[in-house]
C-alpha cells in the first residue's frame, strides 16, 4: 500500500473516531466488534419486583450471587404494580428489556403460565421439597402437578394479644383463687389436707391465651378491663384476609393446589355453622364494617386499647419497632388462629410471594440458579431489611414469635390459582360483610357457591 493510501486510511479512521466522540459515544459502543466490552462475556439476568421495601435486600442478594458467579450480572428492577403482568408480557413480546425473573403472588401463577410467562422450574439444587418448605409453600407454587415458581416469602393472619394485660389478669385470678381457698379454710372445713382437692391455679398469661372463640367469650364475661382498654377483641371485619379463617377450614376452591376446576365447595354444614358463629360475634363486639380498617385496628392495639386482634405477619416488625422506640409499653404475643369451638376448626388464608422464571428467558440456567439462591439460601436479613418472612423453613430470626407465624403459614390455605375464580376473594368478602350485618348465612354461602360453579365449571 502506498504512503498516500496509508495516509488516507489513517485519516479516515481519525475522522470516524472524532465523529463517534462528538456523538458522545465511546469507541466500544460505536464498534463493539473491534473493541469488545469486558461485560459482553457476562450473562445478564433481569429480575422485576413491585415492592419498594425489597430494594435494598434485592440489591444485596444480587451482589452476593455475582460474587459467587463471575459470569453473571443480576439487575434487580423496581417497577409499577399497575397491570404488572401485562407489562411483563408486553415487554417480553416486543423483545425489549424484559425480566428473566419476576416476583408474583401465587394466585396469579395460572395466568402467567397460560401466557407462557411461567414455566416448570429446573430447581438446580433440588431443594424445592418438603425438607426446605412447608406443604403450604409447595402447594402455592404447584400448578397441574408441576412446580412453576420458587416460594419466596409469605403473608398470613395470626392472633395477636396484649401479653401484659393477660399477665395482670392471671395474677388477679390467682390471688382471687388463693383468697377463696383461705376463706374456705377459715370457715372450718372438716376435710383433712390430704382429702382436700387441689385449688385450680392460673400460673400466667399462657394459661389464658384462648384456644377457641368460646374461650374468648368466656374470658370477656369475667374480664375487668383496665383503664384505657376499649375492646376485648377487635379486628378488620371488612377485609377477607382477616376474616377468612372463620370458614376457611371448610371451603375449597380448586383443591389444595388451587388449580382443580372440578372442586367447588363453599356451602356445607360446617361452613354455614362457622358463619353463624361469626355473625353472632357482631352482637357481642359491635364492630361496624364500614367504620374500621386494618390500620385503625392495629394502631388501637399499639395504643393499648385492645386485648386481642387479628393481624397479618407484617405486624411483628411494627410491634418490634414500637417496643424499641418506646411507643408500645407492653409485652405482646401471637398464636395461631383460635378455633371456633371444640368441634369447629379454623384455617387462615395465606398469600405466597413467588419467584417466576420467564418462559421466554434466554438465560434460564442462570435465572433458575439465582431464583434458587434467592429463595433457598435465605436468612434473617430478609426480615431485618424488609419486615417480610421467608417461605423457607428453619430461618432463625432470633425471635420465637416468628416460629408461631410460620406454624400459622404451614396450616394455611392459599387463594385459588384458577383464573375464572380470580374474583372469589372479592365475592367472599361481600358475602362475609352481608352475613356480619345480619343476612342469612346459609343463603349467602349457597349463592356464592352457585356463582363460582357458573364461573369455573
């Protein structure tokens, strides 16, 4: 090549380089085929979520995974919850930046699966089983016999009580029993000490924690409420999440995994009996459905105005914070939901947040690996950073209260996945409200069952 040709070629390269720099682009961006980016060798996994409380945690877990897997780049992205699944579908179909993984509640899994956005997981470490998760968690991610997501975290209802108030009541009862025993002795009972039946005692708050709603009513009859206590029991009767447990053990839409359209059982002898008991509580506690909500109820408990309430597991973090900053001056406790009676059991509702592998992802191997890491290698930092409890078993939060929450979750029932039953919880809420306000319990439950049968079958 002549000097002129070489000079012309060099000049042309310089001109092109100047143009690229003038456009504000790096040479690597302008000509990746000649100047490769070091990141090109990495596989990028995008994960979308809608809860801002997860941001710090997701970023931390992404960094932890990337430190162990140098060939992968994890990009967590907070997006709007409005038409979330539709947005994922649109981005995926347009081949724009779309998620390889996304967080989704278990009741929307059928919809995601039918759109091709959820697919059977590979479970690379074979840990999505009964050794790592409860049956409730496994049922939540099972669709038509396949695991189509990884269980991440959960929300369920628990029974919350002011432990300090119960301790005081237990002490008062113990003193009263002792006084009665002493009075009987002073009256000159002839029986010898060996022949006298032992006096029943109450050793503490644990002896007064109600096992059934019959126990609650009996306790309310004899409770001398201290100053400031306005309610023995108060809960949000307008929200099905805090009401479902009343008949939850006897209703079934879709079976244990919520995907069998042949199973619709809402109105039966037991569920109706439970709802009649539910209705009778309005006469005793006089809670107006249109004048209360969860935030109001929980705040009243935090202010010491209520002895018992029904709360979701998010209340644990709020109570711990209130104790730490001194705004909650009592001790509290939680237990699983009391049964209706010795004959009628309860069962709480739960929602499982899951991690879904996008069926259209080009990086399913790494997507499954990160999903497994995110859900199975979880620790107490999830609760510390977000206030959420992991669906995985055996996480040590350093607080026995959380063990009770996990026990409640393990016994819970999930909302159905069947798309035709997506309005079940809304319609059930309407039925519960009507029954609470005095409408015929059996008629409301029968009407709801007939509606679900028309929709599903």
